[in-house]
C-alpha cells in the first residue's frame, strides 16, 4: 500500500450544541489524492464536522492542519483560498443569480450571502480570467446552455452540478461534498459519480458524505464511520462493510 501522505490532519476536535456533543474527533487523517467517504447514521455529526473543518463554524476546541498549515480560527473564505472548499446548497439569494454569476461568485470562496448580484455584474466586464474559468467549468459539467439562466430555474440535479462547479472555481486541492447525490435522479447520479472520480484521477482529494452504501463501496478509497460525533471505525471499503461497530451503528439507529 502507498506511503501515508495526509493532506488534512484533525486532532481533538469538539463541538457541542447546548448539552449535545455533536462532534468529538480524537484524530483523523485524510490522505492526499483519495476519495474518503464519511458514513454514519443521521445526526452522527458528519455535517457538523464539515462545518468546523471548512471554517463555516467554530469548534469548541481542537486543531487541524491542511497541507501542514494550522487552520483553527481562519474564516471559510481564507481556507477556501488555501485550497480546501466545501460545497453548500444554493441559498435563495443564489437562486436569483445565473449559473455564470454563481460560478464567478464562487471564485471568491465566499458563501455569497453578503454579496449582491450587482457586484457580480461589475466583475463580468473586469475579471476575464474568472469568467473563462467559469465557462470552462460550465462546459465540463454540461451546463453551458444554462449559462445565463437563473439557478432557481435549474433542475435539482443541475443545481448539484452547479454547486460542485462553484466549489471548483478556487482551484481547490481538496473538496468536501456533503451528500452531493441527494435528490438527484439515477442517470445524473452516475454522471456526478463520474465527475467525482475524474477529479480524484486529476489528483484532487475528496471527502464525501454519502448514505448509499453501494455508492460508497464503489467510489471510495477509504471509509470513515461516524456515530454520535465520534469516529467509530475506518478502513478500506471492503473491510469496513464487515466491521461489527459499523453494522451496529446502522442497525442500532
Ligand atoms: P449528520 O450530518 O451526521 O446527519 P449533523 O452534523 O447534522 O449530523 O448533526 C449532529 C448533531 O448535532 C445532531 O444531533 C443535530 O441535531 C445537532 N446539530 C447540528 N447542527 C446544529 C445546530 N446548529 N444547533 C443545534 N444542534 C445542531
Ligand atoms: Mg448531514
């Protein structure tokens, strides 16, 4: 097996909401160039973990490094510019932007709420390289014909593609996908999976929260199972399937 080369290292990360300990990760590493799947029952803390690590929320304690750089205390847009981005669902405000505008806003690494469409429009004339990147990504994800359509008028599956494309605007080295296939029809699911594998084959590191075990087994290089905020098991897909703690976590929920 390959020599370990962790791109992300997390230590003693905790986050509580009121009395509820949502995340308590003692140690977790994500190896460069892999697809790592996070699995676990609803409420296990997977999304909360994503929010802390990507800088969208602050943990109560703990540290983590990306490419060796400590990230605690850094805001999401800075972390994104360092090369680690998470996708998030398009908000109401973003639905009123076109596909192209959404991608150009993605280039800032911002979640978008603080920006107005007018700002984006003024960029359109200035930021030719950003626009070129956006158009390349629209092409890559077969969204070119949606370029000037509002995100709100796109299908659920097209929005998922747009969310992924948006995250890629900052040229990330690692991308965090929280249930990228949810609500997507089976045909587009295959296409999304193909895109995710192509990104990995291009050398990108991917962390993916996914419920469908067939998808997880088919696509991931490494699987990490969360339950009640903690990592209860991790391993290669074919090994993790038969791990008793994983079976218990799913059957017990
Ligand atoms: P998962 O993504 O694995 O389904 P979450 O990370 O969304 O789990 O949630 C973990 C736990 O934290 C759940 O019990 C959830 O209700 C709680 N939780 C998540 N976000 C918040 C929040 N903003 N305020 C209060 N509780 C939250
Ligand atoms: Mg979740």
